[in-house]
C-alpha cells in the first residue's frame, strides 16, 4: 500500500482540486497547510518542491520506482495522480487527449481570467485611491470570464461531463466555478453549466473534499481590516523577482 501523499494546501480553487482528486481516487494523503496570506509559500523548504512559490504541490513518498517525487502545478499534479491511481485519466490516447484539452483550458484560461476578474472586482478597489481607474481592467476580465462560461456551456450541451465521462478535467474546472458571484456571473445565464455544477457538487467525494481544510479558510475580504488587507496584498500581489528573493532570504 502506498504511503500517504503530502499535500501542500490552502483552501483556494487550486487547492481544492487536490483534495477532490485524492478523495475521488481514494489515495491516502496528509494535509500540509501553506498560508499564502502569511507568506508560507516563500519558505525555502516549500520552494524546494514548488519553485514557482505557488501552492498546491505534493510529495509522494511512494513515487516511480518506489522513490519519493515532488510535483508542483495543479494540472501536472492531477495528471500524475490520475496515472498513479489509474482513475479519472484513462490510458486510451484519444480519451486522454480529450481530457487534456479541457484541463489546459482551465489552467490557461478559466483560472487566470477568473483570478484577475476577482482581483479587479473585489480586491483592487480597496487598494487604490481612485477605484474608477480600474473600470477598464475589471470589465475586460469579467467579460472574458463570461465568454469562457459560454464556451463551457456550449460544450456541456450534449454531455454530462466536459470530456464525456467524469475526469480530472471536471475536477480542475469545478472549483473555479464555485466563485462565480465574485466574478460577477450568474449560472442562470448558463443552464448547461448550472446542471453540470450541481451534478459535480452532489458527488460524495467532492463534499468530503470541501470539508478538508475548511478551518483554514482565511477571513473574508469584508472581515479584514484595512491594515490586514494591505499586509496580505503585499504578500499576494505585485511580487517581482527581487521581492521574492528578499522574502526567501527573510524566511530562511
């Protein structure tokens, strides 16, 4: 039996991808919290396994050949876990290509665009002296998220899941759809997405996964004081190569 996989986690959409996959695949794991609002992602020990100083990341002590392996980037982790477990990522190349298209659609489009929409709609107005300066950026990303929801709705018009059978593609996409209100969207405008969303949400493994690490959830934006928000913003937004190097040196 495989040893538990160490999962470096914070309760964000990308973090929830990991717990959903592991629960669905019935792989044992141990949660290793990485408080991204406090700068844990800059600790040298974490950056040794995640050089992009982002979570999630995993360390599988029972990797290929029985030797430990670390993997960062949520899409790569999902593929690794699918290969390891033999679940939700079939061996057939045609089926695998179908899944990978939508997995990369999420990591290259839905995730980044949703993140930017949420940033300019929810965080940025509290961080600048004139919120009106943000109108173009906010509208640009909200519209792009809306376009992407339309793409997904069209895809789901004749199938229950994005690649036919439930797969790591659904696991990648679903957590990013949970925040639709934050991105100024409504699922009522996308009936196929709405039905799919409920279908995935009802899965027992998904419900279990959302409970994992729930106590770690950071205080909401509305609950944070201006000082707390400003401090988190320094850690989360606007990092440069030199500021990351300074943060790592400080952590070390």
